[in-house]
C-alpha cells in the first residue's frame, strides 16, 4: 500500500485519540477549518483512506447542527436543454455588482424567478413555471456518478463554538456510510433534502453548478452506516 495512504483501522485509532482530546482549537478560520483541522491532527496524508473491501474512502467533516451544504454532483454541460446565455437573459437576476446571472439554490418549490426542480419517475429537471425545461438529468446517472465519486464515506461530526475570534472543535463521532441508489436520491429530492445550486454569469469567470445536501442530511443518502 502506498505510503501516502491511511488504512481504515489506522484512521479509527487516530480518530479515537483525537476524540479523547476533547476541545481543540481550529487550525484554520472559516468553513474549511474543520476538515483541515481533522486531517492535520490525525496525520492524514492527502485525504486518502483505503480499505481492502471498499477501496478508497472519502472523508468529510461537518459541524453538528450546521445548515451548510455539501456538494454531491457537479453540473454537466450536456444536460442543458436551453443555452446558458439564453437562460441568464430570461431568468437571471442582478448580483450586488449589477451583473446579470443565475444565482439560485433551488428545490421543488418555485423560486423568485419561477424556477424549480421537477421530478418524474426516471428524471429530474430544472424547469420554469411556464413549463420550459432549462436542464435535465437521468436519476440513475446521478446515482451512478455519486457511487463512482463516493463509494464509501466517513462522516465525522464535531461540536463547534466560538471563543473570541477563534473556533474550537470537539470531535464527537465518525460513521462509515455505504451504498446508495436512484430510489434514495429521488426520495431525498422529494423530501427537499437535495438542492440544486447554481451561480452562473456572462461577465464573471465564476461558474458553479451542482447538486448539494445539507450536512446534517448527508447520512440519509446511504443505505448503511455504522459507527467507527
């Protein structure tokens, strides 16, 4: 096994030592501080955990009771049913600098631009209340991409509190999550646990479009989970 890989058993030992430390000061300010702190304190090389029966395992850390989002699937250009520039012109809104663009986090409830996620038995699409389809995906394809990207996931949960200008973390739990399906993905979209996030502008090089889930609901996307 390459030297830059940590085994699952090695991770469990390192995490239990970290958990026993109680509160630790975050190694970095901001949203990424929890993941950076976890990796540094357990000595994880390049976020690379492996198991003989599961292969490489993704690691994600989250703050308990956080409403932050975790990206699941990135946007695929082939799913556009209308040209992006046309969508911006028809449904875009100005940002704080007056740049017209699509800046939305969408669910099945129509937003201010009349856009929403529409579910059918085998597909999910971004639609306008007029019936126009902006983009469309096959549910099975989304599930397969998720399994390919994250065949197994270790979800680490931590309590967080601010002490002055610094965040302190108390790592509390590590769970191994495995297995998903198109039925699970569609069910979570129907439950409004999966959202579509897009930030797209003609004038800006910043382009972001993805499906995302709230951190606390990530466990719901898997068939099986167990504490480590």
